[in-house]
C-alpha cells in the first residue's frame, strides 16, 4: 500500500526494493528447506556471488564458523549466509555490505545465540577487514553463541 505525503510530494512504500528482494529470497529458502536442499551449497553459492572484499572476508568467516561451531548447520536466511542449531534456529549470520548499501559487512547473532552477558551485550559486529585479532574474537564468539565447549 502506497501513501503520498502531501508535504513532501513523495511516495513512501512499506518495504524498500532491497527488503522486498530479501522477502522473496526468504520464501525461496523456506521452499528449499522443505525440500531438504543442501544448505552448505546455498551458502557457498551466496558467498561466491559477493564482490570483494566481502567475498574474501565471508569465505574466511564461513571456515571460522564451521571450525569453531561444528554443531551449526549452514543455510541461507533472508538471502544471507547463516548457521542454525539442531532445532533449525539461526544462531549467527553475515550480511554483505552491498546488500543494503552499507559501508561494512555485518556479523550478527540472533536471540538463540548464547551471548547473554548481564543486562546488555552486542549482537552485531561491523567488519571492514578480517585481521588475525578479529579471527580470534570471532572464534570465541561463535563457540559461545553455539554453546560449544
């Protein structure tokens, strides 16, 4: 449903083109999940389609997550590479910078991630490059989020 703002004279839509595309991708993912599609292949395909430097960072993130949280299963979620627990709940995901025209790649964690720390804690991290220090921190976060020992 579109509304017109009399003061600005512009049309405002409920969802942006990028958001509508993400919704369409999610519908395809749900259909693929129902057909037991190979999540790892979908994730690798999404990463391969990314532009640099995001592709290189995401390839390394994928390897870090698989190595440090082997109990998480790769899948796509709203068109983004994601990793789910045994119940199918997405624990973490990453969003390329170009997806919503952002200046950084995002590594995010959902509410099922076991990252609670007092009354406030971060659930998303901006990455412009993946340094060895970042890799150590991400490995720790992923292990903790997945409940790995």
